[in-house]
């Protein structure tokens, strides 16, 4: 997959499979960083694998902004959220070259970029726009796959770019088959 290729929406049902839960249980991966009442951003949300559990974690007083480029992903997310009876998700369709998150400037407490930054043609712009959306000391959970898409050197390059964009690394959480960092906005 070239850097400008996004995961096609037709693959999304595979990403939602219940057999994935033992490897990537959203509650185990991000649950300790999310509390009730938070505003959370899921960038590249797909059909809601992380979005729906995060919406449950933030409770009725919180919300999750689910951002994706593909309208089919957002349609699938809406259907899945309705089935799960989760109503605190705001879907947001990004534009081809921008997250278009101006309405959320400084309002996001926690942002998730899970296994998708390698698909973005201008990852530095994405990080800067996401940073603008984060509140003071907002948290970014960043993970990329170890095999097939992102080498250790490429992950380090991405981390260097993120830290030079105004973040500091606070820890390296363990994610099966992934390279991961938790970062705080400076």
C-alpha cells in the first residue's frame, strides 16, 4: 500500500471481527487514559472498532468525535453505534487534505491515531491540525503496525516529527503487533 492509499471501506468488516478483540481490546489499550466526561477524537475511525467502546468510556457527559475520510466508513459507524445504542458519537468527514477540525480547536482531551498515520500523504499537517484541536496538555495515543506497513525507522521518523510539532513522549504502551507511544501536548 502506498502512503496515499487509505484502507478501503470494503475491508472494514474484517477490522471489526470479534477475533480481533484478544489482540486489540479497545478497553485494555486506551481505557486507562479515558475518563467519563472527556471529549475524545478518533482519527481514521473506520466503522467504530475503537469509537464505540471509547464512547461508552466517556459516558453520557462525554463525546467522541469520529473522523474519517470515507463516507462509507462513517455510515457503517452510525449503523454500528445505533445497534450498540451509543448516542454520544459525532461523525465528522474529513477532507482529502485536511482534518477540518476548526470547530473543535482546543476542546479535545484525548486523540487516537491507531494504525493509520502511514496512510496519510501529509502526516505533519494532520499532526499539526490534531494538535490544534487538543486542549492544553491533551493526550495523543499513537500506534502503527510493526509488520507490513511501518518499519522501526519509519515509526521513529513519525515520532520525531510529532515531538518536533509540540509533543513530549510520556510512555510507550504495549500494543500487540504494534509500535506505540503516548504523547502529551506541550
